[in-house]
C-alpha cells in the first residue's frame, strides 16, 4: 500500500531556476540537445549535464542518443501538465526588453502545450467546437466528449474515432495565459497536427510559440 504523494521530490527538481527553464523550453513536446538546453538555461555545459541527469533520474525527462548527441524531452504529458499548472500560479516575470515583450505576445497568441495548442488561437478553436455542439463544454482537468460534427469540426478534420485507445478523446487543459481550458487529449493533438501539416501555423526554432500563416488566419476567421 502506498501513502500520499511526495510533492517535495518533483518540487525540488522543478524549483531550481536552470532546471525550470529547461522544462519550460521542452513544453512544445519536442526534443533538444544538452547544448541547446544549456544556452536556454544560461548555464555552462557541465552544469547543464548535471541538471539534466537529475531530471532524467527524477522521471521528469527522458533522453535518447542520436549519433554523438543526446536529446532530452519531457517524460510524458503528465509532466507537461504539472509544469503548466505551476505556470498558472507562478508570479509573472518582469518584461524589461522588446525581445521579452515580443516573446510574451507570441506565446499568448499561439503556442504548443506539449502535443496540443494553447493561447488565444486555441481558445477560438475550442469555443467554435463547443458553440456548434461538436464537443461538450470543457472543464479544466476533466475528460470531455465529442458530441457532433459541425462546420468547424469538418474544417479542422475532427473525427469521431479520435481517442479510441487508452487516451481520452477530449480533455480540458487550463490555459495559463487565457485562464480558460483549451483542448487537450487525442483531439487536441489532432488539431495541432492539422495546423502544422496543413500550413496553418509554423513552429519557431527559439521557443514553443507558433506563428499563424495567412492560411491559418483565414481558418481562424472562418471559425470565429
């Protein structure tokens, strides 16, 4: 029989600023080499290696070797959920430069939240699907339901068989910038894939924000 969860263990790992920066950088669901994570965290490579080893040992990251390099990614969606949850209660960092301001605006507009979309654009998509009855109203942290297939659903390619495996079709994930739930689960992953594969949005190399293309703005206008 197990007792209560030991929150102090992941809290210690996430509480160090360099490790926290690495975890946030990996919220896009991708994998990055140690050298890139060192630059993001602002630490020297040996220090980054020590931090990454602790995160892997603690179960927050996984790593794989490709050629001469090791690539690190979040262990699973539950780690992304935990990091996003902390972002919702953490104090905001002070913006002191034009670069920081531009980054904050991009992240608030559209970004990857592990394998699904977050930000203002993600809420436009969620609202359109709820309003037309294609999905049930979203509740943060709860499993949702696909309930129909309206115009917006057809536009983004929603499928009733989404989530036929162990993963729920729809889950509400509380957006830390919008303070309302966006779409996670298998449907959320499908929507993000549609935006990227159909050229509605493109990823940016330096952070997890996504940039809407002209085609993506047309889709958003059709959904609104």
